[in-house]
C-alpha cells in the first residue's frame, strides 16, 4: 500500500475520536467514521456495514468506489488535472456538448462552477444582466438553494421556521433583501379546499400579485427546485411549474430551475423535460461530477452571458478530472439504462411504503418521484401534526440496524430514502425490510 495511505489507515478509532475537535463542521455534529464503500454500501472503521440511502449528500449516483469511474479518472490524471478557467481541454467541450444535447432544446451554453451555491449565484448574475434594473428574486417557501450568504437568503434556513437549523440567524444582520418568498404548492399541507388544483391556482395567483404589488422595481427571476428536496421532499405539480413559466413571460423575468437534486434522480435527465417546461437557466451540481466537486449552469439562447471583464471567476471552476468523471457517469447511466432502474426501483419502494402507510397511521404522507422519496410522520393523520420524535426514532433505529436515512425540512419529521441510482431490487427489499422493522420498533418504543 502507498505509504501515505498506510499512515492514514493506521489511525485507530480511539485516535480518530481525539482528532474530532480539529475538524470544524459548518452544520451538525461528527457522524460515523467510514472506512470504505462499495455500491450502495458503506463500512465504518469498526467494520459495521450500512445501506446508504443518502448517497452522501445525494451526490453518489453510481454508488461508492465505482471501479469504472476510478479507472477513467486514473487514466486521465496521468495526463492532466486542474486547469485554470481560461485554459481549455477537450473534456470541457465534450461535457458541455453532452449536457446541451440532454437539456431542453435551445439551451446551448454551459458555465462550469465549483459547487451548487456558486452555480446558483452565477445564474442569479445572468438574470440580473438580462433584466436591467432588477433588484429582486422570487423564491419559494420550503425552497433550498445553498448556504452561501446570498443563496442562504433564498433558502428556508434563513426563515424563522428553521427549527433546529437556526444557524443562519448568525448572518441575518448582513443579509440582503434580494429574495421575496411566495407560497409553494405543498398539497399535503395545503389547508384550503380538497381540490389540489385550487392550491396550484392560489400559489400562482400570490406569485403574480407579489411581482405586481410587493416588490420595488422589476424581478430578475423566479428560482425554483422542481422537487423541493431539503425543504421536505415536496414534488411540485407540472401545471404549477408551467404556470411559473407563463408568469415569467408576462413580467419579463427569468425562470431558473435549480436541478441540483432532480438531475437523473427523478428518472429523467432533466425535470425541465419531464415537466415540459423550458426554463431560462438550469443549475446543476451535487452528483454531476460522479462524486468529484463540480457544478454548472445551462442558459438558453438569446440571453446575454458573461463577458471577458471578470464577472465570474473561480480558481476551481474548470476541473478536467471532474469533467471526465461526469462524462463517464453519463456513459454508464446511458449504457446501463440507469434512468429506467430509477423509475422501476423508485416506484417499487413507493408502493411498498404506501402499503406500510395502511399499517402505520404515523406515516402521514409518502412522496415519491423516481428515487426521490420522502416519508412524512405525523401524530395523527387527520390533524397532521408533525411528529419529529417518531421520525427521529425511526431514523436512529434504522441506523442501528444498518440503514442510513436522510431527513428533511424545518420540521425534521420527513425521512428521505435517496440511495445511489444503481440500487437493485434485492437491495430495495433490504432497505424496505429494515425501514418497516424500524417503524414497528419506533411504534412499540413510543407507544403510538
Ligand atoms: C437544490 C439545491 N440547490 C443548491 C444546493 C447548494 O449546493 P452546495 O451545497 O453544493 O452549495 C443544494 C445543496 O443541498 C440543493 O439541494
């Protein structure tokens, strides 16, 4: 073994525990210390194995330690690694071409970025350039677009609802008033009529009114996740998204799709195509680089892009290794029909969860599109009071049983099942069996 790796791997669990304080985190606490992974599984330094239904920040579509990505990256790194923004490489051209081919027609320019928040900010800059005099953006309740100073101001983190995620309050004093939030069509928690169409109409009407009467000057853009992930796994209806397009056209502002989490995970490359909406800008990140850090924006023809005078400059915005990995990942997704797997396994787990809901009224709602799955826990299915304790108990028991689940929203009563997209039927059964056992055990433990 390489001598540096040897030194790393010889750190004992006791030493690792002592080193904890040297590593500062920006959120949460230190979790499990992992040693290795393969596919959907991870192993910790004590040898315990886990099924990973978080894909580590939803970023590992092909699972852990994918051998083909490794070989391609290894071969490429013998030639090149990091390149400055103005240096070119064929991988950048090839990835730009591939993404524009997959995206809705007429989105033919790609800017690569270092991460999600920075891609969102780049999209915002493009919108401001194209809507002269604009000072505002519209974002949605329960939306999440990052935690940089600007994108955090667009996200649920900076609202009073943030619950246990109040950390963003530390920065409220210098946050700008760029973002104005509008209601999201969250059908399960809509307290209007029983007709979901009314909810869509209401949300669109408020958005229209807000642009007309609640902003000082023009709005640069509406920024939206087609499926609100971090805010609670809330799929937004097609008619609503199409309605946003019409509003943007009416008011001359840009529609920005934040597709960081929907890219491929909803069973299509782009939500824009699935929901038949043509946004002006699409933002990508997370799993785009097959686990290597990278992000991107695609902009539609006719928009003014960035010029040569230093509008958007980042040292690591042109990493040829991540670009090669992104292309290899797309080759594998296509070759192995992985999007089909996303739909098949997602629907299968969705159906099993719906069946489980019949047994356990603590499961208030199951929301599933592809392998984007959220399970909302409530104290009573009629009152829909969020049950944080039940959700967290299920999560802890599942972890003990070797299943890593995510959690969502300021209420934190939504658990997420978002495994790597390569998950097999057998692995789905394992996930579902552990989840079912954890729900039953939580029900017994809490006596409800
Ligand atoms: C939908 C969405 N947009 C933007 C971001 C921000 O990306 P990053 O954490 O890479 O800055 C995230 C991260 O969770 C996200 O889920």
